[in-house]
C-alpha cells in the first residue's frame, strides 16, 4: 500500500534544504572576506523583509545580519558579507538561531565551527 502521492525514492524536504545550503558554501572559511566592523548594506535579494542596513558594531544587528546572510545568501553573498573570524566567534549563539538544516550543513563542512570554545552542548532547541 502506498504511503503518499509521491514515489518513495524522492528526497525529503530536509535533504533538499541541506543540499541547497551545501551548494552555496565557500570551499573554506578563509574565503569569507566580508567586513568585521562598520555598516553593511545588504541587497534586497537577501534582506527582503525588514532592515537592509546593519551596524556590525552593534551585537544584535551583527547577529541579525549574519542570520539573514546565512539563510538567504548565495555563495557570492556569503563570501562578500561574512567574515571568518566574526562567524567563528558568533557561532555558539548563532547556531541556536538558524535552522537545524543550515547549522548541520555548516558544521559538517567546517568542523572548526562545531568545536567553537564555549559552545553549549545542551539539547538542541533550534528551529527544524
């Protein structure tokens, strides 16, 4: 008896989301050449809802900017708007604010993120 209208060999939604995020990744974190300070103006294809300018010297705006770029950015956006050292320093908190699929892809590709000092090992409560 069939379980649904789709063939059983179709990938599920989390697999599709992980594949989408994985295609966007830089080859290495060192490729992230974005600013670490100052104001960043994100294009509308990234910041399509809400703020488009983020002051990276303001902790909440910095975190918001990184969430937007990680979730919406294509490869070139990631390289242009993210800074390697800033991403690593924000990761312990940032990883709890992004989707599980996005977090899993980044941590699988860059093990140094999952070894970030001070990272909580509490049960995962992030969005699916």
